[in-house]
C-alpha cells in the first residue's frame, strides 16, 4: 500500500477498507473459504510509517518500493500517491508482475493511462481503479430506481458538486495545496471528471462529448506551511456532457461555492415518468402522477411548497463504506480470477474525459470522445 500517510491512503484505503477486512478475518468466497489480507505499508517517511504501523498493529512497512515489488510475498500493489507520482509507480509494479489497485486518475494524460492499461494486459495482471462514488448509498438508491424503470426515458442529469475550500491564509485550507497547482497534478477537472466519467457511464450511458469551462476563481492561496502561492489550476469547472442514448448531463464542480444543498454532491435526474434528487446518502423522488402544475406568474408570491412534493427513498439495505465495498469486490475477483470491469481501461476513460474537458476549456469548443480500446 503505497501512500498510506495521505488523506485517501490512510483513512479510506488502510483504515476503513484493508484493516476493516483484516479485522473481520477476511472476505468469504462463495465456496466458504476466506481471502485474508496482510498490508505492507510503503512510503517515503520511515517515521510516519512506523507510527501508523504501531498504531494499527501492522508488522510490515518499508521505504524501499523496489524491494517490496521484488518480494513475491506481496501480490497486489495499491497506489494512493499524489496523482503526479502515480504512473511511474504503476509502471514499475506492472513490470514486477503485481496485480494493481489504484486511486484515480490513473495518469495525467490519456496516452499514458492507456499505455498503463496495455502494459497490464500484456503482463496479464488484474487491475482495479477506484470507482467509489458508485458505491455511495445515494447512488446505489439511484441505480435501483433506474433498474426498476422508475424514470421512464431519462432526459437529463444535473449534478452539483462542491463546497468552499479555504484559501489558507486566515483559516487553514482543508485540501492539500497541490490540488491548486497545475504543475503538481492539481485542478478540479483532473480530480473530478474521472469520477463523473464512471458515474455517467455506469448509470446513464457512455460520454460522447464534453463542453467544459474551467476557472481559477481564487488566484492566490496559502499552503501547508502558511506560504503564499499562485493557484495555477482551476478551482471550478462547469461541464456539459452528451451521453450515448441522448441523455444530457450538466455538472458543476467547484471548490469555490458555498453549500445550499442537502449534501456536498447532488444529482437531479429527470425522466419522462419521474424525477429524483440523490446525494451521498439521501434520495428523493417525484412521480409523474404526483407532479404539480406550476404556472409562471412573477407578480404573485408562490405559496406552493415544492419541497413537499418529494418522497424519500428508503435504504432497504445496509450499505458498507464504498471504498471497502469495492475493495471486497476487487479482492474477490482477484481470488476467483473473474473479470473485473473497473480496470485500468475504465480508468483511462476517466483520464480521457478530464483531458477532453481541459481541451474544451482551452479551445472553447465541444470535444468528442473516441471510444478507447487496448
Ligand atoms: N476517490 C476519491 O474520492 C479521492 C478523493 C481525493 C483524492 N483522491 C486521489 O487520491 C490521490 C491522493 O490524494 P490525497 O488527497 O490523499 O493526497 P495527499 O497529499 O493527502 O496524499 C498523497 C500521498 O502521496 C505521497 N507523496 C506525495 N508526493 C510524492 C512523491 N513525489 N512521491 C511519492 N509519494 C508522494 C504523500 O506522502 C502521501 O502519502 C490523488 O491521486 C487524488 O486524485 C481520490
């Protein structure tokens, strides 16, 4: 597990996924046998690794990635490094014949992401890329609504993602400063469009084209040491995505907006027979039979309670932490040798959408996406 001292590596992948799986005694396979996990922590700081290892009863850690990759006891290489450092590490791990599990984006350019997918296919190693948003309770409820036929024909999707990320001067920023420097692999498009790609393609249809407008709304920020720096990567992106089958998705991604929503991400889906608004956890619906008939009249204050027209969708299930749920599926697929859809090629499509979004923002034109293949 490389990069376990980072935000995602520590909390989501180590503590909430791998250690949770270890502590429950592994994952049960269909034949009743168990896959167990034993993490090896990899990083640059011996002291940080030793501290994490001691805190969680982990026996193995190292600052020597090459030796770890050369050691056949460790079967899977998992990567949670800053985006910029990822491709080189993945390349090494694939060359060493390790199975791969990695955060998104898998690389900084689509060429490199596709090359990694090709190298992995040639080496015959199983690969997995984080698709965590699909496992959010709200999105799982949405999937259920789609599968039940609730929407009729889906027309459009409107997504709002974001919150205010402090500049770092008078209040410490709540995201790492590299996110705001293009030269360090930052930017909200590279960060969020890979998520939007797998959310859209798995729920509504493959993305055929994108128009995006990226902005650096806050041009100067203060880093972890309190030092001022120029923000060179966009902190907001306004995107329109055309999907296979004609659905239109429009998603705002912003670290420069103040939340007036139920949750930090929300999708509003309109279909001929019904609509839904889903967030991280919650989901609510409005059926065509319960749709009010507003009449536009700006001269009169509208007394209708539009919020009351929506009905909550119950969970009817226990949803695990999404990162853990995906880890369990990946490890099961690894143990059984079955196909795994959320692989490096899926990851490359995410990078492709991010790259096309940036290109669209630079040129001002809508950019078509060609299907990617190995
Ligand atoms: N799936 C999600 O929802 C989600 C959310 C946030 C971030 N991410 C992704 O996770 C990755 C890590 O993001 P984070 O927010 O945890 O970042 P972070 O800065 O908190 O952690 C990054 C890790 O990489 C290590 N690192 C930094 N520079 C390095 C270098 N040059 N060489 C080797 N290691 C280096 C750090 O020591 C740290 O362990 C990014 O690729 C990001 O896009 C995913």
